[in-house]
């Protein structure tokens, strides 16, 4: 889920606002128990809406929720699921972490805690290179979903003699030419899949394949790490473990960059420090970058600021324990 999706999570569309949170059984993707449980939660939400807002609102809500339930991809569901609905609209989001099951019918979506957890796990991509089949994954935290659009997975085409203008070259040079041609197709697909949404990219592949790819790549400027080895058939959970050290590096650099921006904002007197200042600035719509210290005593009381900053298109970054100790555990870079 990107920033745009997070902003939709934070917004309230109309009354009543229904939030359904549900953990998903990742060890058995596509099992019948998860969709059955969602239908039960939908019925609960409809019944509560009927009691609170009447049969017209609950009937319209039921139509939207039934449509969403049919759209959910249970083969790649994530570890948790959030469904948001009003009598006018409904949408769903896969989450990279489990959530406590609950149904909330209120005047606004109950997403503050979800948004805070999402901020702890920034997004990234994983490109698995292979001369035969190259794959792309979207990642958040320890969860990967395979991208199956924009030409991915990229399967190398069978080559004919006419396709090999350098067939008189030595075998090594022929293989190099073939690799470059194959990875140009991967690079083109990567550009299409990531257009308008740059994210840190971890490249997985043999040393030779990575070298050939980087010789021809024009859309790999966001490379943030490498994992060596042939992993064409490696599963998404196994890949998530392989790239975990590279992802930790991404998170560390993200934290460092956020702290640098905070220092600059303090010098320019465009920062809010401490919970009271941060809350006030967030309510005024001035939050550009919110920094929250992991494990700080106020961590559970900052959900409102997280929601307001996210709704306004800002960014939330969780930083290591002790990093903001001198600033009461929370700080904000202001828009103005």
C-alpha cells in the first residue's frame, strides 16, 4: 500500500464509516476459512449499521461490502486485511502484518493503529534476475507480493538464428549479447511497472546476471541493495528472508535521512517538538514529516497525529529507541 492508499485509509468519506480488520492465515493461502470469516464480519457490520442508521444505509453498505469481498485476492492476501466502507463506497487493503479482529461502526474509520504500524514498515521492491524468467515483487516489512502486470514475470523468448546477429562471435560473447538483450526487456518492464512510484529496489541474481543487467539498465536508479545467487524459483517468503538484511539497510538510511531533515528544520525554526506541539501542528495541517520513537511511553497516544499527517499526504517515520529522548519521543518537520 503506497502513500495514496494510506491517505485513503486516514480519510472519512461519509457516515457511517465501517472498519473491518481481520488476520489472515498465510500458511494456507486461498483456504476457504478466511473468506467465510470475512462474510461473517460483513454480516456483523451490516447488522450494526442497521441498528444504528437504519435499513436503507445497511442495504447500500451490504452491496458495497459484497462487491469488495468478491474482489479480494485470497491467494496473495498479506498477513492482515482491512476493509473500509460507507453506504457510498468500499475498498480493501492487504496488510503486511497481522491485526486484531474487530468491526467498528463509527463516525470515522478506525485506522490510527493500522497507519502507525504501516509507518514502521516502509515499502520496497525486489527484482529477481534470471536469463529464463525475471520476477518483480512489492514488499513491505517481511511480506512480499509478486507483481504480475506490466510484462512481469518477464520470460525470455526462444531465440532463432536470425535473432543472433553476433552468432559468429566466441561463445562467451554470444552469451553476453543474449543476456543484454534479455535484460533490456526486463529493464523496459521495470520502467513500466514502477512508473510514477519510485521505491528502493533490491536486486537478486548471480553476479554475472546482475552485471549484465546493470550494463543496460536505465530504470535501476533506485537500487538500494543486492543479494547474490540464483533464485529464479525461490518462494516469496524465502525471498523475504534473503533480502531482510538489505531491507534493514533501507530502513536505517530512511531513519538517518529523516533525522537529518529534522535537524535542518529545527535550525530553520520549522519543527514541532514534543507531543503537545506535534498534535497542535498536525491539527493545523502543517505536518510534513512526523518522527516517532519506537517504544516511547507516548507511542500509543500519537495515533491522531499519525492519521492527520498521513491524511494530509505527509510521511511518518519510526526511529530507534532513544533517538528522540531529548525531544520527548516525538517530533515533526513542518510545512510552514
